[in-house]
C-alpha cells in the first residue's frame, strides 16, 4: 500500500531506521523503531505491517512500535 504522498513500505522502513539510529541503543524507542523498520521492510503493505506489529512481544515494545507506526504513517500522508 502506497500512501497518498507515494511513500511505500521501504520508504517508511528507512524513516524508522533513521529513528532507531538516533535513539540510544537498548532504549524502548530504539527497540520499537528497529522493530518497525524490520516489519516495514519485510511486509508488502501497511496493513500487513500493522498486523505483524500487533503480534510483537513484549507488550511495552509492541505498544511503542504501534505508536511509532501510527506516527510514521500519519507523516507519510
């Protein structure tokens, strides 16, 4: 699924990777951003990426990853 601005999953993966690179290693933000980057890079569209992130564990990383997913996807529109 491409957003209205034309960003696809690989564009969103790159944005998430940049956020991970700027977060302290071992932080919740770093773990969430890495998870989102990998998920966007390995799924075919945003719906599949979100479904995949819903299965992420532990809970705190899942919640942070879903918040980051929403943030990145909203910026892409």
